[in-house]
C-alpha cells in the first residue's frame, strides 16, 4: 500500500531493475503459497480429512489474489502490469486446474464420495474476481 502511494521514474536502468525485482517477488510469493498449499493438502488427504479441502482452496484463492498487489501501482507501466498479471494468472489457473484434475482422478480411483462432494464445491470457486 505504501509503494502504491509513491511515485517512480519509470524509465532507464532503475525501472528495469525494479520490474525484474517485482517479477522475482511475485514468483517467490506464489511459490511459497503453492508449497504451503500442497503440504496442507497432502496432510488432509493422508488423514482423510476431506472437509478441510474446500476451505484450503478458498484460502489459496485469497492468498493468490494478494500476490497481485502490484496492480495498484499507478506509476508502473500498464503493459508491464498487464503482462505480469496475465502471466501470474495463467500459471495459477494451470496449477489450480491440474490440482482439481488430480483430485478428480483420486475420486475415480478410490470411489471417495466425500472427496467428490468437496470437488463439486471447489469447482464453483472463482479463482480471480
């Protein structure tokens, strides 16, 4: 929020370095959230705690949206913001879809009705608002 209120000379070496650091920061934030999500998801599955899976996906969605903090930077070039936002969204949508597909395969393999119920609710979650 503090950075968004500031101004910035958006040209030259400093701008390029800032943009590179911003990309690194967003990627690191997304990777940490994914790792934590996968660890928690594996725990829930291993203990058959399927009631906790939907809240875990909701939490991931909220955490992912926090990673798009840079969209409020008025001083950042619009094309840079748009490109980074689209890249982050594409990566996260792919991860989300891959995870849902994996869980769907688990329901087919193990005939787990609780997991299938959770998947129904997960599919209704809108990833980006």
